[in-house]
C-alpha cells in the first residue's frame, strides 16, 4: 500500500473499525452516568431521557446533512384538530426541504432536547428508544410505532398538492440501550417484536449493549421468512434466540436476535440505506466500520461460541440455512 502498487480490496477488519465504535461507547457512557445520578430519585426516568438525547446527537452527527434529527410530532393535513399530538423519540426528516411547523421547548433547551413539528411528507424515519430490552419495553415501543398506522396509507392522485401520508421509503425501528442478565430468558420480548412486523418499513431493533457479552458486541433483531413453523430452541437472549413463528399466507415469519461486534456499523449504515431506498435485508449496506476483535487477532471463529453445546447448536442453525456440508467446504 505504501508504494501505491497494491490493488485495494476489502479488508477484515477494515481501517478504523474500533474508532467507529467510540460513538457507541460515548452513548453508553452518558447513559451510565445518568443512571447513577437518577438511582436515588423516586421516579427514575433521567437515564431514559439521556438515552434518547444521546442517540439523537449521534444520529445527527452521523447522517448526511440532508437529514435532520429531532424528537417531536408528525403533522398531516388529513388529521383533524380534535386529535391529540403523538410524540416520537426520534424523527428523521428531510431538513433541506421541510419547514418546521413549530418548536416545542423551553428557551434553555438544547437542540437535542427540543421537540419539533414536522409535516408528514418530509418524515423519512421514526425510531423509538428504550433503556432496557425486555417484553414490557418492546411492547411499549411497538405500540408507540403502531400509532403511525393512520399515516402509512398511500394517497390517491390529486390535482392539489395535499400530502397526507408518510413517503414511500419511510422506515421505523426500535433501539434499546441494554439487555440485562436477569432478562436473558425473557423470550417473549422477541415474540413482541413480531407485533410490529405488519408496519410499513419496520426494520426491527438494535441493542447497544448486552450484559456478559464482549465489550464491543451489540445485538441486532431482524426478521426472516421460513417455509415451515420451527419452534424456538432458545437458551439465552445473551447468546442468540428466535421468536415463535407467525404464519403469513404460505410462509412463516420469525424475529431473530444475534450478537456481534459488527452490528453497530451494520445498524448505522442500514439506516442510511433505508433512507436512500437501497436497503436489502439479506445484504450488507456497507463495509465501513466492519471488524471484530477475533479478526483483529487473526481468528475467524468468534469466542461467543466457546461453549461446546452452544457452538454445536449454532452449527446446526447455520447448516439449516446453508446446507449440511457448509462446514466441510
């Protein structure tokens, strides 16, 4: 590389993968400080507010400047004034084109603490942020996203430029800051994710940190279609886990949680792909920030699967997808 003669090709891990993860670490550090400060309060909500604000700050810094990030309200010309406003944790919108209908916040609120009202046709994505991943918080997050349903239709052609609905490439998702050891067998949390599967553009979820998993590892919840109803054989959400299957016509849908040091970069660049309309669930959106400690140390095998029984089950799951001869080359 130094003499300029070598032809570049994808490197694993590639340049700057640990530096990219510092943004995740900064969000978690701020969250942990807020959790300590709020631990002696009667109502412990401070760390949740910090979690939302820190996530918005990271997302605002990361995304191309075309996109604005705020908490607030989505306003449609088709919704009567008698309806209450619905507040969302994270709204991603086209800030080059969108007007801001109003700003709801005190004069001393930071830019990440203000709530804005954004016209529906300029809203590109909505993300609900929760402190902890468990069945209760998943249900709350999905129920909040389901309030978007009236805005998810497709408007009929009109001679007037009245926009009533969210744009075609709109997406929604959930984010959780941590998964506790005490919740490792709360498999109903994954079942609850399926309740959002009928929402247009529902991505799934991301967990910044899981207790007892490697320092840089995080969780990613995605959906997969199956030809048959496969009962989950889960041991812990801290390892990997599947939801129960949901029948959809001739196929079955399930939610799957996996942990990896690559998931922060995958989630980040999936957001960009979703915004651009190029996201493919079965493909990597980008290789930037892609790396693991094992790859850095010259090993292709993750230490996550060091337990022999767990590794055996992992191989069985992989071979179900890629075939029985996958590990034999």
